[in-house]
C-alpha cells in the first residue's frame, strides 16, 4: 500500500496521542477546506434531523426539490402514532420563483397542506436559495399562523450559513417558540424532558420506560416520537436530560434561562453511561429516595441479565481494534467505553462536529497511539484504518462501503441503525452487531486491508 | 397506512410537490461524471448538497462515492464563489490527484451568478490545472429540470469540452448512454461486442459503481470512459443517443461541434426498443446481426409467449425517469398489459409526445410529467382506478403497501433491494429479467392469497 498523503492544511485537524509528542492543539469547529471530500453536511441537514421526528407536524421544505427529496424518510425515527413526518413536502421552486420570489407559492402551499393534513404545527425550512432571494418567510409564517390558528414556525436553515451545528441551533430556536405555549397543570414535580434522543429504531421508548419505572414523568422527548403538544408543555418539567449534546444543549440552555429548568448531559450507550444516566437523574430528586432505589434495581437486574450474555462476544472480540468516525464527539466517548467493555481497543476516533473541549476529553480517554481526527475524509479514514490495522469501523452511511471495500467490519451508529443501540438491551444489540460483522464467515473469502492480511 | 392522508379527489395544487418523482440536477451531473475514468466530481455549492448526493448514490449502489465540494460559506455567497472554486481546484489536484475534475453548479452558486466557464478558464490561465489534467463543467441549477437533465447537461459537457475532430474519421460509433445502471452499460458493451461494432460508450459507470471487493478502497476505480476515448468521439462515424431526454443533448452538441451525425433511439428496454437499438447500431457500424443476438431475442420472445396468459390485461401504474419509462411502457404493452397511470417528475415536451404515441394502444391511460407529476398524484389516480402492479423506485413501497398490490423496484433510487447494479434491464436479457420479475410478483401473490382449493402447483 503506497503512502497516502495528508493535506497540509488538514494537519492541524489530526492528532496522534504519543508520549512526549507535540502539545495537544487540534483545530476544529472550522468550515471544511474548499475542495475536500468532506463527510459533513450543511445547516439545513442539521435542522432537518433535529425537527424531523416531530410526527404530527407538517415539515415543508421551501426551496428547489433536492433538499426535500434527499431528506425524505431516510432516518428511522419511528413514531407510535401519526406519521406525517415521513412524507415529503416541497415548494419545488422553479426558475421564475427564483426571479420573482417564492413567497406566494409558500403561502399557497401552506394553506393547502394545513387544510388537507390538519397538522398540529408546521415547520418551514429555509434552504440556501431562500437566503439569497430574500423571501420573508417569517412574514408568511405569521400570516398563515393567524389564518389557520396553528403554530407555523420558520426554521432559518440556509445551507451555507455555517455548519450542521448552526442547523441544530436554528431547530432549537424553532422548538423554543413552541415550548411554553400550553398548560402544565398535569405535570408532577418529578418530571423530565428527554432531549437529543431521536427514537431511532425505537430507542426513546426504551429510555422512557426506564425513567417511568423509576417513577418519573416524562413530559416530552425531543424530538424522538415527538408530538407538538408535548413540546408545548415541556417547560413544566423539572429537569432536562440532554443526550447528543451537540444538537440540543442550546435548547436546554434557553430553557434554563427562561424557565429556570436545569439540565444534565447523559449518554444511553454502553452499560456504564446508561447506568449513570439513570443515577444522575435520580440524584436530582433527593427528597425521593425511592427513585434512586428504583434506578439501582433497574441497573442491577439489567446488568445481571446482560453481563453473562456479553461474555461470549467479549471472548471473541478481545484484542480487536476499532476505528470510530461519527457525527458528534460526545458519542465517541460512550463508544470507546462500550468497546472497551467488550475487550476492544480504539485506534482511531473522530467526529464531524466536535469542539475543542470534546477533543480534549477524547485525548484523555484514548490510549497511546490513537489517532484523533476532526472533519475527516475517505482518504484519511482509509489510511488510518489500514495503518492502525483496525478490525472494525463505526460510522454512518458514507463510511459503510469504504469499510467493506477494505475488508473491515462495520457497525452503523448513525441513523441507518436497524436495531436499538441505546439502553441496556442496546448494549447487547451493539455487541451482537459488532460480533456478527467482525466474525462473519464472508471475510474468509475477502482480501482484507489492502491485501496485507 | 402511512399514506392514509392521500385523498381520492384530485385537486389542482399551486406549485406544491408531495412525495416527488424526481430530485435535483446536481446529483445527475455527479452520477454522469463518475462515468469518466479518473474523474473526481465537484459540487460547487454548500457542503450539504455534496453530502446528500453521495449518500443517495451510496444507498443506491452500496459503493463508496467520491466527490468534492466548494464548501460555501456566508462570505462566498456574498462575494461570489470564484475564490472557493479556484481553491478547490488547487486542493483537489494536490491531494486527490484525479485526471479530471467535473464541476457542476448548484442553486446557490447559480443564483449568486457564478459563471463556471469563466472561473474554469481563469483556473487554466492562472496555471492551476496541471499539464495533462482537465477541468470540465456543467451548469445544473436545482430549480431547473431534474436529476435527469442534470445528467444530460454533464454529458453535454463531456462532448463539448473533450470531443476533437482531427479531420480523419475513425471506424467507430459513439453510444451516448442515457441515465442507466452500470449493469446496463455493461450489457450495452456486451451487445456491441457481439455485434462486432466498434463503439465508444459514454459515460460508462460500469466497473466504477459495481466495483468488486478487493480489500482496497480505490479512489478511482478501473472503469469509466477515458479521456482519449472522449476526445476521439469527434472523429466517430456517427452517434447513437440512447434516450431522447438524457442522451440526445450530447449527440446534438457533438454534431454541432464536430459534425458527427446522430440518431436517437429509446433506451433499449424491452423487445421493441432493443430491436430498434440493434438495428440502429448494426446500420451505423455496418455490421450484420449475428445468430447469437438473434437467439437471445428468441429466448426473450419464448418466455413472453409461454407466459402470455399471466400478463394479458393486467393493469399497471408506473413512475420514474422519462428515458426509462418510455420504453418500459411500450414493453408492458407488448406483453399485453395495460399501463394506466404514469408519472415522471422530469419536465419536457419530448416525453409527452413520445408517450402519446406509445399510449395510443392503451386508451384511457393517464400520464403526466414535470411540475405536479409526483407520486402523490399517481397514488390518487390509483385510488380512482386501481391497478394490479406498481413499478417505480423504492419510494413506491409506501403506495404498494397501502394498496396491497405487487410492486417491482425499477429506476432511481433503489435503496431497499440489490440487483440493479448487477443485472441489466436493457437488451434482450434485461427484458427477460423484467419478465421474470413481473411474473414472480404476480405468482407469489397468487400462491400467498389463493384459497386452498385454487392453490395450484403448476403455473
């Protein structure tokens, strides 16, 4: 395998943990270099993924057809009831609209859709071109809200106005407009909102059940299996429990400021983090020791069941090496711990959108020799997977075929997961999926890792 | 009932698309560019466009799809994207080292007025394009046409920006591929070889998007039309465009630039369209049709006659891209079926005209293309007049499930089944595959739902 070159401008976004090596100073939160084969997406993508699971809202994409077409039901955010979010609505702007403006079309589309589908609220996503032609979508939304008496919320997600994280922020701003608009009489003081959990493969249901078993009322999940009415009364909860910190911390901060609701950061991946997620919430209600008691019971019974089941996987996977490249950095922390509990080590860890704190933490957690990357590309990923002799890659849709071409096992820890990976049962599923891919008999036929092995 | 909201009553919608039967131009341009050997497609726009296109193609092909992006920022959208594109060209040649960069525009770069011709010329003038390397471009704003016209525009770019006429004719025929699968392109090459016709097929995504597992991630897989081949198209005897919407514009461009005469045929899907393609190619290359091809045709015909009773009178709804839908509709009619409802999101009069000709044999059929021709409309039509079979891309599965009818995946994207990149739909063997698939879904249904006394072994 010939040496793969790393782009000079990218050197600062790559770090290898070594004894006595250079001081840690990874460059991140920058826009991607023009001309790179980046795995990142845009502002619109960020907003769309956060709001999409609100199942009884209308999601109208204002722009040319592509933005709506590419985001049509591609994430497995499941709903227990309405499924309006799984359809694709677009104003499908044409050349004349770009010249004369798309406001009339937006207005007409909204009126038609709201009449036909009777949604509880509507989210209107601005795409790149709206930011250029200057449609006043706020004004259109206000007008339609008045005429239809439902909340009609603009989402300022023009693709070029920052990174995916700015899209998360725009989504949170829209959600914040809904929060606080309904009565909270029926909410107990022992209550939480689950933020940053998108119910992929039904994960929010698993998490919700744990908390409910502890005697805690879950006011809303944002946005997995989301409902407009639940979001509207989310300000009645006592605590915000934030997962996937990149997407929802800003909403938690806004709610803290406006409604004095504190928040904690949690992760539901892996035994350790899942248990902490329950304990940390229980600690918030010291006057109710029964809640902590219940949390301990849940953890005990789940771990007692899970631990023996994991041993088979651990025996097979011990000593294997993993590479991680996912969207948010917070997820990599949990994954490292989860992989270690299976006896595996991590040789490459990276994310599309981590910040310097995240990478600092990551460096602390990682073993010597681990490569840390921000906003990586397929060339680099391939290079490090081969050099570090990884047996497994954890990533998303664009990374999967790269792993398989290299003859390396793969686990989708992004939105194309087919089974829940969160919760205690999720740890079992994760171990099983990793085991199935790493130990698959197909590898005996496949040249692996550039033909080296 | 995921589509429980779909109403039977068809109302006029004011420019609103629900569940589209198309996507935007750039993804087509990106797909076409992958059919050039050693090419890195480049998306001149926001980062998201490129990520979405790569994801969509990756889901469809289960293959790595490489493309770069100008990564527009707020500054670029105010001051123009020239600096981003020039920097991109530098980055790409120094890091990814392709033979060619194929740039396509997006809604954003078009709206702010970036001129790709001017910027690529500046890149050349400034010495940013290394000796022997190339940058081509196509204008593909998302608010015009569809993914199909985006594909066509990039193929035009290949013809216009590469073809040269040296004054000396080459004994070869240009075959300009409309949007088809790598498996289809492989089949076209196989048929041409059997015919003994010397051809240049472009673009050619076989061995790019159906690459074997080798233990390596080839940034530039071995397939794709080469630059010398593209240059030579200007000296070819003639061109045959396979599809009036996605391929013909490039044939016109070649004729204009290098005086290469052309003929347009439908994409060779089904028996009639394949017959016409074989005739056109044998004429253009002055070769006679060998027994091998006649036998292939005979085997397709044999299956059609053997199983005719199962096809006859069956009603079909279909949606997809115009160059595929046109010959497929004809093939369904040839099989004795009744295509009743047809939509294609791609605009254009050519589709209307061709469909009107073909559907003379199916009175009462509905068809619509362009704005408003989405799968929501198709579903409404189906509710008003039910059909026995639905054919379309993966998004048809919602309708098929709600209406409880057999469904065949055909077109782009197919994200929930494999096969399309391995087995062709074009040519006689492609026809045979379609026959087998259609029969399969009908008979599976019959076996599953027939009452015991009517459950038959021999069918």
